[in-house]
């Protein structure tokens, strides 16, 4: 596969994106957000595998690994510590919603500085709020990190309080994820996380946690289950694991399972 473009926000390539690109027109594509530290692409194999899985689900021709890895490594040499966002779209073409028969996917790579989270947040935890937005079910898109993220955008618009770090998203009945994270809770020494077969994003850090704690229970959990938990934490590739100290009016301490996983990571 030959990608239609490779664009670096840092100015390494021509900053041109075709206005007819299907990623822009229809959200027809995927993305992943990669932490780069000391020129290393953190958890790159997991990010790559998730992109391939997403391409297979959306029927986008998957690229060769070198077509994405090489420009990412070039970015890492120029910006040794940053966040890289890798967007892969179906490219330009087709009539309306009809996709082109032989798509030429577009590769767009942008970068931004690594976020700084004060160390005390990992010691004391952060506040989590319940969002009013409810996630719709779509098993075909569940788990993959596709470009249609308007539910998350609307949920994040619900608050502007700097003391609230993250929002909790439910479907009509069960807890699914955070606005930008996956969620876990511990109760009676057992770790639990929501099932994502109907909606939500299966994060790379979530995958690492499940590998480290294979006994983790995956199921359908209500808000009451989370409120009755001994400990709660959120995860993603940038924050890694961050304890929750408060959800609505429920307060938590940083529990043993949370501390154990933080040390392992």
C-alpha cells in the first residue's frame, strides 16, 4: 500500500490534507495515540496491532508496518519526548458514502508535548464525575478507536471544573468507560472492568493491565457496582494508571490492587 500523505505537525512534510478525504468527510478511519519517551515508541506493538484490527473491521487495506513505524521513528528522533497521534483514513474517493474500490489510505501524524501530571495525583487520586451522555451500542465498531468520537466530545463539554479530572460514561444500563480512559474497580481483592463488546474503546493500557492481571473479571457493571467498590482507577497510554478518590458523593482510598499495578507499570 502507498499512503496518500504523511503529515507531521512539526513541519517535516507538506501540511496539506485533501478536503475530500473520507476521514474528514465521514470519520472514515482510525487513530491511536502513542507516548514517545527518550525516542522510544512506548507499547508500539500493541498500538500497531490495534490499528490492524481496526483496519480489518472497517475493511481499510492495512498498511505495511514500516509505512507507519518509520515516520513515527523519524518524529521520535526530532521530538524525543512527545505524544504522537497517528490517524489512518480510507483516503479520497468514492461517491457519497460509497467507498472507492481501490482506496489509497491517508496517513496523518501529528505531535504535541507530553502532558505533565503532578506526582501527588497518583498518590491521592482524582475526581470522576458521572456524564449525562449515554453511549449507543454498535458491536461492529465496539473496541476499535475509530474517528467517530462525538459522544466523547459532547460528554467532555459537560464540565469545566478543573477539579474534575475525568467523566464516567454509561450506556443505557451499564458503566462502559471514561471519556478518555478505561475504568477498573476492585472489590474484595478482585479486579473488574467493563465488557466492551457493544461499545467503548479497548485501550492499549487496558490490554496491558489484563495481561498483567489475567484473573481480572470482565463483565456488565452498573453504577451501583462502582459506588460499592473498594477502589477505582482509570487508565490510558498517557496517564497509565490514575487512582480515583471521588465519584459523585462516594470517596475512595488508593487501594492495594491499584498500587500493585502502578508499581508493575
